[in-house]
C-alpha cells in the first residue's frame, strides 16, 4: 500500500481516480480547492482543501503528508472555458508548482496529466497527422492555450527527469475524453449532451476524433503505472483511452466526413479501431482498458437523423477530449 497525493481529486476524473486508488488499497490524499460533500467522499480518502497556486502551499502540504507518489490532475480542464492567458498561466503554474515541490520533498514517483489535444487536431487552420492511429510519436502541434499548457506539463516532468536522473521517477499521461460512471446512465457530459446523443450524432464526437476513456480505467492505469515506474524509462508519456472508438460506424467511414483529406490516412481504421493507439501502455505496463460504451452504456441510442453536412459545424467546435 502506498500513500498517494492526488491534486484535483474533486474533479470529473479525480473522483474516479481517488476512489479507484483507495479501493486498490492505497492511502489516498485528495487535494482540491473544492471539497466533495461527505456523502461523495470514497472510503479511505483523506480530503484537504487548499489552493495549490498560493505561494508555498504545494510544498507545505507535501511536507505535511510525505506521500510515496503524486498524481497531478488539477487544472482548468476545458479549452476556452476561461481567457486564454488565464488557462495558460493557471495550468502551467500548477504543473510546475506541484512537480517542483514534490521533487524538492523527494517524492519517489511523480505523475502529471496531459491531454491528447497537444497533437493539435481541430485547428482552424486545418490539421492532418502523418498517419493513423495517433500515438506518442505523433508530433505535437498545439493551437490553443489549453493544449500548449498540457504540452508544457509533459515537458516539465521531462525536465525534472533529466535533472534528477534515476533518483525520482516521472511520467505523464494523456487521458482521452473522460467519461465518469454516472454519464453512462444518462447524466450530461461536460458538453451538455448525453453519451447516447454523442453516439447518435457523429458530429458531437468528431471534434475529439471519437476518442474516449472510462474514468475508472484511468484509475486502473495509474495504479499499474505507479507499480511499474521503476521498471520503465523515466519521463515517459502515455495515451490512455478505450480500445475502441466512440462511434457506431467504422472511423474509416466517418473520419473523411469530418477531417478533409484524411481518406487515405484513415483507411486502416476499420471495424471498431480507435484513432488513438494505446499500444505503448499495453506493451510497457500490461494495461488494458476493461470498459467500453458497448459494455457500459445503459441508455438507448436515439435514431441518427444527422447528415455529413454537420461536419462543418463539428470542425469548428471547441471541446476537450
């Protein structure tokens, strides 16, 4: 059992992460500006309310708790949900503050959340990758403050890994469009529509290139990552997503409708293949997601009365994966 310090533990992803790690037997310390109501706090989780942007606060809390690992999730989590300079300053300051404080205290394992948006899909200027599926070798091309701040979070752990050598282990992960457990039963997603509606209308999932991941699978990934960090290269970044696409039709058919010029690139995305590869996490960690929309969705998918004409609106949509 490890003592794990989780920032942003009250968020959509954070709630499932702290619950999953606690159920796996870890002592979990959840740190967030907003406290969860007592009835929503999972058993075995200690909750601390604090502002990690306040000078010295991250260092103080880490010295008080002396965890075995830090998982940094706290951030402004939705692109364009605040002014661009606020998103950039908040997310980059949080990442540096938490990672540097954990390093100073000597926390052995430090992990930060990034985002698939670092790749730059959805750019108003147009975007095409070198190939599909997308993976950790796909060149990042962030085009907004949120995506840039997440790339800098990855580079922050890589910088500290370069400075620390093997003394402290670092990693970053890019969770796909996070689905919390209640959303399978019809609760609104962060865009306001339901998952059944997202599946019925491809234009709703196209801006994120049809990626998704169950928040509980992310918790499982993090548990496995922490257990294996000593055995993998330091400073690695991983995509964390479902093993299929959030779509009822193959992406080889859908992608060209919403991503002009991708016909040849997406031809191999047949069947249920996702656009984002999780092979690295599977090969290095032995991680496999256990949940998909096919196993978890409990509400019916409404009839699809949308047409490819929706593609133009989808390409201009602004959302986080």
